[in-house]
C-alpha cells in the first residue's frame, strides 16, 4: 500500500512539474535603457495542476549563470496559470514580460518569490479579476501593465501597497480604460478603480482617495503658480541686465 502511494505521488509530481526551455540572450530593459541578461521561455504550457517549475533547460552565454538572469520573457505561450518556482532558479529577476498569453488567474502567491521585481507586464491576457492583495508581496513594483485584458472586478486597494509605482496601464479593459504615468493621474486611477471596478463599502477609503486626489491637484496648481512667478522673476532679471549693459 505504501509503495503504491509512493508511486502515485511520483506520478503526480511528474505530471504537475514543468521543465522549462530557456533561450538566454541580452535584451534591452526599455524603461531603464539598460541591457539585461534574459531568459526567453519557449514551448510553455500551464494549467491548474501543471505549473510548478522543477528544472530549467538552456545553454547560457559565456560566463553567465542563473544568477545573472534579470528578465523573463514569456510571450505568445499557452500559459493559463502563472508558473510557480521561477525564483528558485532565478533569484534576481527585475522584469517579467508575460503578454499575449492565455492567463486567466493571478494571485499574490504567484508573485511572492519575485522580491526584486520592478516591472510586471501582463498585457493582452484573459484576466477578469484582480484581488486587492495581489501585490502584497510585490511592494517594489514601479511599472505594471494589464492593458487589453478582460478585467471586470479589481480590488479597490490594489495599488495601495505600491509606494514606488510610476506607471500603471489598465486601459482597454471592461470596467476601466485608463493609464497613469504621473502622480495626479495615478490618484485618479486609484479612485476610478474603486468606483468602477469594485464593490467596496469602505467609505473611509473612498474619502481618503478623494482627499489625496485633491491634495495632489492643489500641489500641482501651486507648482504651476511658482513656475509662473519664477518665469516672471527671470524675465525681470533679463530686463535689469539689459539696462545695465546699455549704461
């Protein structure tokens, strides 16, 4: 009986594990404009049970190792579920490009191991729902893209853990069509997600989001006023210098 259970467990592990093929190359990290050592994943197919990465195949470039890999490209693959266990092999991943797949689900534990990840691109997938806690373990993210998914529900607090967030793309979804690359628009995006994509009943959070948005608008107006005053001062200084030169 024990032997039979042992065989069953081996069969299960075999059927649930993924052996990934990596084409290692140098790729540009666009937002940083730096060349980064990359694993381009090939021939990937995942489902609810087959998603645990157990082995990485591929020939490294000269002098490179798994530790040098900072980008993952998983594009145009049959990926329904995000693979688990990448960071067992690649501890220094900074960017994950997983657009144009069939990804239907994403949870916080899928991203837990990516402690250094600053870029997450999941555009053109089939995502319909994102919970508020999906970025609980991804606080260093700076750029996220969910462009062209099927999002109908997004947790109202989804962006709150991301204190370093610079750009967020939620355009071309069902409940929202908006992108943000500035703090003011980011504030508008947070509020719009809460209003249009969530069933939130937390009035305090809504009040806080609206208050923060007004503060940002007021600050930007003050910056514009100061810039205008500074321009006037500079113009006056030019006039004084011109008068001095003619004396």
